[in-house]
C-alpha cells in the first residue's frame, strides 16, 4: 500500500447524500478479476447517458473547471454493497482523499485498506466546503489529523484509529500484520 | 454487569487486542462467491501463500450467473471467465465449491443456513454486505471487502474494532397481511438508511421470537440497509429445530453438547446496550418503498411525503431527487400505480416460505397481462422443494416465469435486468438508482404485496385480496 500524509489539492464537490456503491460503480462493471481500470466507470450512470459515451455535461466529473485529488460528498457516503470495487474506482480515477460528514462502515474499511483516506468532518464544515469556489484548495494532514481550507485558514480535526493511522502513514497493510500472527492464531485454535 | 449476546460471542473470538487499536477476531466460517474473491486469491498468489484454513471456507457462484440454461456454458464472456476463475481458485486451494450444476448451488446467504453450515455462536463473514442474514441464528455475521477476504484467507482472522450495540425490540402481534419484510422496512423507514451506522443490532421481543427462522433471516438480512454492520437474534428452540439434521449440523453427542452451548447465547437481563429502540408491531401495515434508498418507505395506505414538509435541507434534496428518478409525485398514494415488472427473488425473500406465501395469493389466479413476473428461487434446494410441493404448477398457471437459482435482478449483473423507466415491485433489498438495471425504478415490498400486485398489475394492498 502507498504511504500517505499531506494532500494539498483542489477538490471535486458532490453535494448528494446517501451515495451508494451502486452509483459509485454499477454491478455490470464488476465482472473483472483484477483491481485495475475501474476509474473509467466511476459514477458511470451519472457521467454518461445510456451505454454509449455521451457525457452528461451537468455532472461534476465532466466539468473541466473542477479537478483535484479530493472528493467531497454528502452524508452517508458509500452505503450499500460491500464491493471494494467502489474504493478501487475512486482511487483509480485519481482521488486520494474522500471527505464527507459520515461514511458507511464497510466503505470506510475498504477505503482504509486501499490507501484512500476517508475524512469525516462536521456537517457545518462540509457545507462550508460546498460553498467554496472551484479554485479553492484544501489541505489534509494525516499526521496532525486536520483538514483546512487554505484561503480562510479554517480547520477541523478528523478522527482515525491510531492503528489505521500508523498503517496509512507507513503504507502497511493488515495482511502482513496478520500473517506474522499465524503462530498465535494456531495457539488460539488449539485452545478453543 | 451482564453481557449482551454480541459481547459473549465477540469475546470468545478475540485472539489478541492491538494496543489502542482493533481486536484480532477469529472467523469460524467464510463464505465466498465469484465477484468479490478473485482479487483476493490473486493477492495470495502474488505473495506465494495458500489459504490458511480451506475447510472453513465455502464457495458458491450466484451473483453473476445466468438463471436459464445453467447447464450450458455461460454466454457472456466476462461472466464465464469470472465463474471459471472461481472454480480454478477453489480447486487450487482445496475449497468446497457448490458451483453451477451442483444441487446445493444458490445465493450464498440462502445456502449457508439451509445446509446447516450457519450455526449459533459463530463468527461468519463473506465479501457481501447481506452476510448479516446469518445473524438470525445468533451468530456475529457481517459483510467485508475484498482486502478483508484476503486477510481471512491468509489468517482466518480480521482486525476489527468492536461496534456499538443497539437492541431493537418489537413488541405485540403482527396484523394480518403483515410479514417480516414489512417489519424491517418499517424499522428502516423510521430510523433512515443510515440510522444504525456504527452499530450492530440485536432484534428481540415477542414479535421477533414468534417468527420462523426464514422470516428472521429476512429481518437480519436488511439490517445493513439502515447502516448497521449486522443484525442478530438470540437462538432458541425455533433455531435448534431448524438446524437439526441438516447436512452440516452437529450430529448425535456433538449435537447435545452444542445445544448446551447454544442455550447460553442470550443477552443477560442486566446487559446494557448503547442504544435501545422499541417498536409496536400493531402499528405496522404492509410496507412499500417509493424512493431510491430502503429508508424511503411508507405503509401501503400511506402517502409519499411532501418535500416542503421536510425541515432538513439535505434530506429534502434527497427526496426531490428520488421523486424525479422514480417519476412519482409527492403527497400521492402508491396504490393503483401501474407496474410492468414483478421480481420475486434474492437473499431477502426467495426461500421456500416466501414462495409458499406467493403461491397462497396467486393460486387459481392469473397475472395481469401487462406485467412480467419473474420468480427466482434462492437455491437449487428451494427450487427442488417448489417442485415437490407443486408450487411450480401454480406459478406456471398464473403466467409467472420460474428461473434457476441466483441473485438475478436483485443486482442486475446478469441478463435479468429491468428496462429503463419501468417500475418493478421487488422482494429484494435495494432500490438504489439503477440497481436492477440502468434507469430501472424499484419498489421494495413483501412477497405478499408483490404477489397481489402481479395479479392486479397495479400496486395493491394484499389485504384486499386475502379477504
Ligand atoms: S441476492 Fe442480491 S443482495 Fe443477496 S447476495 Fe445476491 S446480489 Fe446481494
């Protein structure tokens, strides 16, 4: 996993609540057996009309005035299916951070396991970000656990478990941790 | 202080705790399917390791399989590759696969319980959010992502933070025409699609304990739809009776020993929950959703809310967006809305009891000429039972199409899709935009309501047909 600490970037706003993983990546694109290439179908049915490549101009990913490595979305982001393809698609598209006022549990774990940082902010702070211009810059500092708006200096801290923070800062993943534990796990099995 | 059912099971499965961090949780059973496992197997291969405890893994093919002509090679190239990959991976890692053509094949959350693999007190995971279904047996069961599938393959463990626990007690008795699907749709409509995020739920109370195992599964199945990681119900005689003598149930002395263990699985009377909710069953009517998340539901005789009456701006915008997608009008009733499709299937409501409910309504009747009705049994075993009981004849006579087992139009991954703009009353669990096919408009309801609507062709209160 790629290590992550400070991300300073413009952002892409998606002020919609309850964005489910079927919107992030529809089921018909889950037939692949590798993790790559999902970015081109990120938010597929909001980005394109029907099955052809006609872009829906009002959708933010099709609006060239918006760009950046930070996706900012409404409350309860990533609800629904456990498909990790949703996190892969967001990452593959080029985002490194997703900001929302609440994340669905499974999406949050999936994001963390893929080096995509979920940043939970208050509803007030979220609305403040949505009211910014498309040229504004956000700065996310994982070590400090803060997110700030560059032009106004407003900042908020965000929660993350100490363990996950270490993993993300260093690019460690849980599998290596668990593999090192196989002896203890065997012991546990024998006792139970 | 007493312990909750959840605490009792969790504590027994903690291998160790990471300081200031999650617990290393031991997993008893791991179900896998073709869609969320290939990348996990590939990661193992890359590291050059084998599955740590293959005997605790059970596989089936369900999400991406056709529901007709399952004996023929799958015509969609990508789907065939994915299913073949599962066969190859299972062979390589010595994992039991109930694949296409096997008499035990079916939707992963239907076959686990029906084979007696799902048992009280277990920790159970699967790369699928509706793993919560298995909680109906008094187990801790939850959905995981593919990275976590890889972790369980590698170590039979997961790193997990203990969630908060909410108890939802449903008191009183259910009204006529109201089934467990209505209970859960009602609860979600009350607390919203995110109302239980961060929680694990224990369902309790007389209206829950009086339900059959299959009805309990429907409730736990949809606990994820309010944001909960999972739902569970303490095991009791109904549970033991259901498991007894199933293929993988404990046998003889082992059975007696297990029963004694399972009888200890309940929340102590002085256990403290992080949140408690009380529901009165008598308030529940047949439910139906009108919007694009499972929280946007009303009783069949109710009205779609008026957007202006919602104080919260975010929620108001949601409702306006949902109404637009669904092509529905605020303040109106859904009753009488012409529906073009009826889907009876999915891990929520495609077990034998569900199909018996449907047959009870449609027996001697014929579907409306303007609707297409698809019945997709949850497993090969359910399909065989349908035949044995002669329900298939009732369905064919009614003009319904019976298919072979799989997830089908629940997620629209195979050919079984609902055409754009059309309405589908569905016994599945998600009404998200495009869930059943791009542009499809889903109304979630119980098997009874779906059956009644199939007959009339318009959204119908089943109680009018029952009397
Ligand atoms: S039936 Fe639907 S909800 Fe259930 S496992 Fe299959 S796709 Fe998921």
